[in-house]
């Protein structure tokens, strides 16, 4: 059985109807192997998946992802594989006049996701560490994750992820499913 996890960061979306996001889909395949797919998206457009080997990654690699809104209708996505030095940049624009960013929230997320109208099976991802995590305002000041809210995933009345913030700019999400 194949199951997946989406690990991503984004701007808006939590309390605003638009989101600019980028991350990695991790898929545990039936044969025991794993597939890592870097992607970015400006909803409501579909996700753009970066091809490998143009941007390669494997289990255990430390990845840096920047989601940058240059204004309310344009942005940049920067992926860096800190283990290999590979990098990729995506330039995105609002898909339509109604899909402008509001600058309301920033998110660091580990979740299952939908394909069509069905949720994928959620994989046991162990722990995901977000480090050096902050949002920067248009005035240049930084807002750290320590000022935000944490939301844990619950399925069938059972908590399946736990979120902790052990240090400044650090978020750790642990699977407990």
C-alpha cells in the first residue's frame, strides 16, 4: 500500500482564501522505497512538481525552502538541498485577479492531502524539523514561529501528530498515528 505526507510552508491560506506554498511530497511505496517530490503552488492553480535530477533529494537530506511574496501578485520559490548543493527557483504569479495574497499568515505544515476528492493514506514520517523558521514582513521585520499557534492532526478522535517548538525558530512535528 502506498501512502504519503506533504511537508510544506506557505503564505496565507489559514485565514485567507489564497495560498502560495511550496514543499515536498514524501511517498512510501509498496516495495519499501520512498519517493520525494518537490513542488510549489499558488492556489487555485495545480501544483508544479520539480523534475529530478534537475533538483534531486533523498531521505535524510536537509532541504531549505523559501516562499517569497515579492508583492500581492508575484512570488519566488527557492529550493536548496543543503546536502548536495542543488538549487531550483520557481517564479509564480497569481493565477487570476481574485487570487491575490493578503499577507495574513505564514504556515509550516506536515499533513496528508487530497488527490481528487479523497485523502491519501498518511505515512509514518517520524519527525520533521523546521529550523530557522520565520516570516518577514514587507517592512523587513521578522516574526518567529514562537508567536504562532500549533495545530495537531486528529483522526478518529486520536491525535496523530504532535507539534513542539524546542527553540527559537524551530518547529518539530512528530508522527504518533
